[in-house]
């Protein structure tokens, strides 16, 4: 079984500090970051396997890549609401937020509850996590009913008025992913976007116009009709 020291040593061996400047240009926080690629992290996660205890210890290091790796190796069945709250409050970068939602949080049924809880919070990355979870579930949860996503649309409408960049982009991502799920949700999402477009907020107009552009595109329409 790998130790925290073993994992950190391996992360440091894969580090590319020269990549940090480019990552910062994409809005990623580079404090406590080594510059390890996602493919390298996935390979490490596969080598390590599921390890809940190690995941908790890696999270405590505060290093961005260690935290992403922690989400990759943690056991979703052992995830608690307390852990989700602890981790989400420690997020300081959009990519860490999305990777944790994608690799861990969405795989536990608590995700649906936390979407509602976090969408009402003030902290930027906690709120982003709500909409990242919607986007991830719309993408990956093939068994969820259309109704479950339709019930989330009022949350998306409210979220679309948040002018903060990392929130509005996640709101847009959530709406687009719902609309790409099937032909029924496509029309529902387009109608929701048109409703959002009428709101007197710059962020809402951007969220809506960008979503409509993709959801009405020939590529998306042809794929859904097939």
C-alpha cells in the first residue's frame, strides 16, 4: 500500500513547474501546485487503486494534484456528507473543483442533495461545485430520469445571474449538458435558456446565448435525432 510520502515523491518526479505559468493563464490557481498532468494523475490512480484512508491524507497536504489524485482513488461508497463539506470548502481552483466532482462526488447519491445545498451558498467554488455536479451527472448518469434534471432548472435560472466568471461558466456547462442528453431535454434546455436571456443580467445573457448557440447547432441536433 502506498504511503503519502511515496505518492508525493512520485508527484514531484512528474512535476513540470514550467507549465504553471500557462495554467495560471487559464485561471487555475498555481499556489501549492506542482504542474503534474491529468493523464499522469490518472495513471498514478490506476496504479494505486481505491484507498479511502490514503485519499483523506492526500487531501490534507493542500497540494492541488494530490487533491485531484485523492478524488480519483477515494471510494465513493465511503464518502460522507461531512467529507464532502470539508473538501468543497477547501477548493480554490476551478479545475480542482471539476475533477473532484467528476471523479468522486457525482458517484455518490449525496450529489443530488449537495447540488441544492451548494447552489445557495456564497463561496465561489462551493457554488461552482453545484453546477459542475449537474454537468457531470447529465453527462455520466445514464439512469437518471429527465424529470430529475428538469427539477434542477430553477436552480440554473437563479445561478445564471451570478456574475462571477467561475460560477457563470459552470452554470452554462450544466445547462448545455442537460440539453445534450436527449432530444426532449434539448428543447427544455433551449426554452430555459430563452427564459434566462430575458433576465437583466450580463452573465445571464452570456449563459443563455452561448447555450442556445450550441444546443441549436446542426451538430448537436443531428446527433440527438440519430
